């Protein structure tokens, strides 16, 4: 017990373990998670990569590496790691969500929709995934379904600005311009710097002139 107390904090404990033992992919991955949470992306990526070099079948490290690359905007690099992670652990809601987001960004909307729906099946009531699904459904022309997804997201997280924005665009696509205007105005009241909402609101207002 006193040794654990001495090496206080998980980061210090993991760093100490790596310093005195052979390569340990689990510790490398866990330390990578801590560093990623502290904003040390480069160091986290190196640790996830090191963990995968030890064990390419380690689903958590593959998923974490893919997630961090996705956050950095490196979509092509993230894709094989997320795909591999899902092959190893197909019931991972988070990996389905990441892959859905990535595919949507690449324009592969139908596959993105399927992954986002699967993420919600595995872990319902996730407002971020519901908002992403709303965006994808709207792009697919499924505007009623898109609005329903965003409304569900906002029931879970009423101040979720991205969901309000996606709902506004879905309502506008349905011709419900007053309701859409209210959504964009609500965002700007809370965050005047939300540029996309301002542009959308000004576009709707111009249509009324």
C-alpha cells in the first residue's frame, strides 16, 4: 500500500512501471489515455503506436490511436486503426461512433449512418452521436428523421449548440423557417461567435425580405 501511495497518481505510476519493466502494451495504452486527456497529443500517439507494435491485436490501443488521429483531422490515417479496432471488438459503441463521424466527413453517408445507428443501439442516449446522426440523415435527405434525432439529443442535453444548429438546418430543409430561425437565434444568444449559426440565420432572414 505504501508503494502505491508513494507513486501517487496514475500517470506517475504508469511512467514508473514502464521505466522498470519490459515493454507493456497495456501500460503504454493507459498512459497514452492520460496524456491525451492532458492535451499531449504527440506523446499519446507515440504511446498508442508503441502498444500496437507490441500487440497489433490490442483493440483498445487501435481504437485510441484511431480516435486521436481523427481528432487531429488525419482521417486517412485514422481509418485503418478504427476498422481494425472494430474487427477486434465489434460491440464498441465508441468506435462505431468514431467511424461514423469519419465516414461522414469523407462523404460516405450511408455507411456513416449505419455505424452511428449501431453505436446508438449499443449505447443509447448519447447526444453527440444523435447530433451526428441528425447531420448525416439530413445530408441523405431524411429531414424528418434528422429533426427527430436532434430533438432526442436536445432532450438529453438541452444546451448542446451543435444539436440546435443541426436541428435548425433540418427544420429549414422542411420549410419550417420560423422554427429554424428560433434555433439559430437561441445558439447566438448563448454564443455570438457561432459563425455557422449566424450565416444560417442571416440567410433565412434574407429570404423573408
